[in-house]
């Protein structure tokens, strides 16, 4: 599920900003969601290959509701991080 990958990638960035190397155990313990192990492993592999890359997600025409386990402040923070990652990616592509 793309939503899980985006969420995990954000966790990786948060851990990296704190000086921690993202790992399966760290992601599993820090995640506030029940996420399949295969998604965590896939995210770690992606992170190790290119920690500056942004996950390629398809924009769906369906509007999705924010996960119930996130409060509004957490969701805003998550969206701000996504915007920041997208800006970095655009800058990288425009070079």
C-alpha cells in the first residue's frame, strides 16, 4: 500500500534527522500503525539505495481520509514533511 510506504519513508526521514539510522526494528517500534513487515523491509531497502529519493506515488483521483490514529496536528506535520520532500525532489530534478 502506497500510503504505508509514504508513512514509513517519513519515519525514516524523522529518524535520520535525529541522527538515527532507520532500521526494521526502529520503524516497527516507532510506527503508530500496524504495518506489514514486507512494507517495512521494502522501505528500508529504498532508503538505503537513495535516502534523498522520494517514493514514487501515483496521484489518485479518490480523496482519502486521514488515518484515524493521527490527530490533526500530526497530520499537518506529516503533510508539511511531504511538501518539503516534494520541493527537494523538484529542485533536484530541475538541476
